[in-house]
C-alpha cells in the first residue's frame, strides 16, 4: 500500500483485505464526517499507523492508516475483547500485526496522502486507502519482510 504513484483506483472499496506491518502509532482519530463529527472518545475511530519496516516508524509519509470504528469497538467488547484506544496502544505499539477488514478510500485525507496530495499540501500518511473498519487484529511473532 506504500508503493509510490497515484493510487486512487489501485484497489476496490468493495473488497476485504488483510495487511501486515509494524505498529508505529495508536491514537484517537480526528473529528470526521464518517462518525457524524463525534467529539467524545467513544464516538471516534482509533487510528493505527502501520509501516512496512520498523525503520519507517518516524516517516509519516510511509504510514498506512487502519481504523477501529466505534461500532466494532462495542461489538468486540460484547465478546469480551477490549479494543479501546489506550488498550490497543499498550498491546500493539512497536509490535508486528496482521489487520483484516474492509478497504476504504478516505477522500477526506486525499490531500494529506503521499500518493494523492498536490505539491505543497501537508502530508502525514502514505495513502488515503485504509482498512476501515478493522474486523480482526492478530499479533505476529515477527514483522513481514
């Protein structure tokens, strides 16, 4: 997902996907249209920043964003699994993971993505493509090469 070049039509938003990578960050998502501009932590997504290599952790232009939605957080809690942002941060930061969910091209972040931003725009991610929502998180023994 970090391959250079315009990628707006590279994948199909009607498909599920699994991606593996190193967790560079876990944080509360922004106030976004997708969650009706919710301001509370419980109404916002959790962003998990993945990189292909641990050495890319400090280069946001190499980050792929995958997201836990409030609805999936509640569903997982009902089955006894804690997907709260703080818990995921403690459990996943610096680890290698395999993330499964649905592909989404997040148009709100087009201008902030290395592969689709115009010159001069502030870039903080590799692509506007995401796995959103995440439906499964697996920790791996080692990072993929």
